[in-house]
C-alpha cells in the first residue's frame, strides 16, 4: 500500500467544507469510510478464532516522511500507533507494552521495510523493529499486513512482467496494455536505451519519490551524457519507458488557472474480499511542463471524484 491515502481523505474533507454546493449537486461516492474498511480488512487477517483481535499500526517513528499518515490512520481506526520499542516477543507471541501491562497483538499494519522489522532475522543494527517478530510470524501467532516480501512489487523492473503474471496466475489476457518497458540489464534493451535517451524516461528500479530518474526530452545534452555513464556502470539498476503524455487538469497556480500534468494513485484493500476505494489520490506536477508529480519534487494533490450512477 503506497502512502497518500490520508491526503485523499483530507482533500475530500476540505473540498466538502469549501464547496458544499458542489456535493449537493453531484452524487459523489464517499471515501470517508476508508479507515473502517481498512480496519475490517486488517481484523479479517487475524490468526486463530479471536472475535476481538488487537490491531496496531507499526511506524518507524516521527522522523519518517509519512508519519502523519501513520498517526492519522491509527487515530481514525481507533487502534494504537506503536514503534518497535513498544513491542516484545514472549513464547513466540507478540505483546504491546501498555500502562496496564502487556497486551497481546494479533495484527500488525506495518509501515516499516522488511529489512528493519526484526534484528534477529534481517538487519542486526535495526532499532526500528521488534526482536523475535519473524519467529512469531512463522509460528502463525501474528499477522503482518502487508506480508513479508510484498515490497518486491516496488521494484520497477517487475512491472514489465505483469502481463505474464496475469496470464500465469489467472489464465487471462490483461485488459489494459502495459507501457513498453526496456530492462537495461538485457544487452539489446541497453543498446536501444542508450541510443534513444533523449526520447525516454529512465528510472532506477529501486527508486522512489521522483529521484534518480532522467526525463530525456526535458534534459540537456550534458545531463543525458552524464546519465548514460551511470547506466553503463550499473545497467541492471535501470529501466526505461517512452515519455508519456500525461493528462492535464485545470490547476490554480500563481499565474491563475493553468493546465498541469496529473496522475492517479488508486487504493485497493485485498483481504477476504478485494475493495477498490471510489476515489484516489490525484497527484499534480505544479511546475509548468513538468511530468514529475511526486510530492518530494514539489508536486501537489487534488480531490478525486467517482460519481454514483
């Protein structure tokens, strides 16, 4: 689950406060119940037959860029926000320290990368996780959402294999075409990318936040040449795609109302059922002509409507 769902909720709250007449005139599908859906999904993942499982949100702490979201979701769901130091493992069960003594934890909505979850299983220098957590997880005494290993989907080179995954697991052809993607670790793809850098967008496979990328049409010759050296040095670290013409939306900027490029981040809850939130986070590239919508690069957000029939 990528970050940003809290901004979707806050955007809607502000829009309803500022423009109540628009919502009176249009049948806009609600998104405010997302925390309830999230909590129900987390509770449904609890091991055993507990009728009242204890759910916590595990955060790296207040210095994390998404800490607001961690705290917001915990508050909205009515569950505890915990850090690794608030948890401990005893007899392969996870407990939370409280003012009334230890309380067993059934489900952890983790917002910490795999490497930092358990110093006994992953990075021994991690102070963000809980020692013994993986032992409790393997024993089936606690549920981790999302599961260990799901972060592989963040590797951008995985994207190119999605059509094959759909065919393999579902026996179906994908309904939507993939964006053509060149994996630079393959010699033929590497040769093509290096010959067409001025036309392509090149991204680090483990990159995030709009960092470590090249937008060929918006780059100088010197920037392209420097990036080519980086690709040649570590080709497996990069993928390339055509420069897409993102949709635009009227946006209020210093000069007035002007078009700005946008993309949509949907939010999906996958538990016993799969639920797609009727809305999402529309990210806006506030710089004129920019295709980089990431908030870390100065991007903004917009409320996103799905109209009920």
